[in-house]
């Protein structure tokens, strides 16, 4: 399945909510995670995010990055994710 611009927007929005919910501004590494960057760039380039060949988020690995809080339900938009 090839990613559409609607999919891309939904997945990037979900990652932006994840960042906000887990105190992203206090993370050890925040490269590519600010809302402005995610809206203007490919969110697959954000630190700890891995996407498949079609541009869908498949992994989110942020161990030891000072995340704190509850994972928001919006991560459900990451339909192809296999590792969180």
C-alpha cells in the first residue's frame, strides 16, 4: 500500500501528539520532532522513527530519551507500526 498525503498527514499528526503528550521538549534528543519541522518535512526523518519503503511508520524507538507521560490514543493512526 502506497502512502497518500492524507496518510502522511495523519501519521505526522499522531507523532506530533505523541511528542506533546510525552513532554517532548524535555527529551534528550528532539531532532525532527518539533511541530514546525514535522509539518514541513517528512516525519520519517525524526529521531527514532523508521518508515517502510512506502513511507509508513513501522518503528518508534526512543529508549533512554527521557519520555514521560501517557502514550496518546492517536498512535492508533500508525497502522503499520510493529515496534513501539
